[in-house]
């Protein structure tokens, strides 16, 4: 299965009878899946269809779907509500006899709420039904284009993530081969520190110091962390190769990478090993950031 990003954009157009319409779909990152639909009056029933189809093809991301509908050759009918107009004129005449005021103008009268009524043209039930069906088909087309775009971006993300995993592996090998983590180097470094302490005072127990040195050397060993990093690398490659909605799993692996690399840095007592650990930490962070975009 292909990898998919959670971000994408798609648009589709359609027409049916006197109606023309346009769908616009936009997808952004999210922890789960959510479809938010904006529909004009008369097309509300399309929301159920849109959520069903999107739920079948997408597992993560927030998708905003907006439908714009226009109807051609549909002039609205304007009529004057004479009952309301007569009531307004009667009230104006009564007031005019009590106060000194100019007579009401035509535009002023027409601006009064209720005097002018705008009636939308009545729709044809069969035309409306056909338009809704055509709009549903147009949504499916836009959704397919959105899925295709997310997969294209997912392919690019897969290549980037593979590069980051390769970099982590190279740095782990450098840490493995670091001269400072070899037993001889650790022993020599501890021996120097113990000798310096013994030279400054005769109150140190050399046997006890040797035991402590062995304990320190054991705690400084990063063999276990390197083994776990190698295991995480293998799992990441397997998931990327398998594809599908693996964003959550890779996000968990990124956290595990971060934990092991942090431990390596905290255990390090060698400058070269510390620098390698910091470089690995930077790559792991880049890996995690890219994973956030993956479905």
C-alpha cells in the first residue's frame, strides 16, 4: 500500500439542468479523521453521502468540503405587499398631521421591511433531485483527486523518511565504532582519574575505587541503547515499505528513537560520542516532524 500525507487540495465542477456547482476540498493534519461540510440550502442530504465516502477512503486528517451552487435563468420575483404599504401610508398621514415633516419618498417606503417581498423561483422537484445526484458524483470525483494528491505527497514523505532512517543508522554505526566507547579507552580514562585521586590523598581505598570504576563503566555502556536503535530502524523500514495509514506507529517509533538517543547522550563520557549522539538527536527530530504529516 502507498503512503499518504494528511494534507491535500482538490476541486471539481459540475452541472445539471439549470444548476452549476463547484466542490472544494482541503485536507490538513489531525490526530484522527474529521469531515466538515458546508452545503447550500436544499443540498443538506449530501452530507451523509460525503461522510460515508470520505470515511471509506481516509483514516486521518481534517477535511473541509465546501459546495457552491448557482442556478441559471432563475430570476427572483419582486412584489409589493399592498397591505403593509397601505398601513405604512396611513401611519405616515397620521403622523404628518401632528408634526412638521416632509412626505415619505418612494425609496424610503420601499426600504421599510415587509413592503417589498422577494420570492425565489420555485424549483422543479425532478431537476433538484438530478442536481443533488450530480453534485454527489462531483464530490466523489473531488475526493478521488484529493486522495491521489495525498498519495503523491505521501510518496515524497516516504523517500524523506527513508533518508532520515539511513542517516540514523549511519550515526548509530559511528557511535558503535567510536574509540571512546571501547573497553580499553574507558579503562584507561578511569585509571587516569583514579590515579589522580590517589595522588591527592592517601585516604582512598584502591579496591573500593576499582569496584566503583567498574560500576561506572557498566553504566556508561550504550550497547543496549544501540541495539534498541537498530531494532527501531528495522521496524521503521518495514512500516515504510508496507505503507498504508502508519503515521501513528511511526510517531511512536520516533518517540522511542528520541528516548534511546537521549540516553546515549546522557551516558556518554567521550566528546566524539557526545557529538554523534547530538547529531543523531537532530536527525530523529527531523524524522518526527515529517511523520506528523503522514496519515
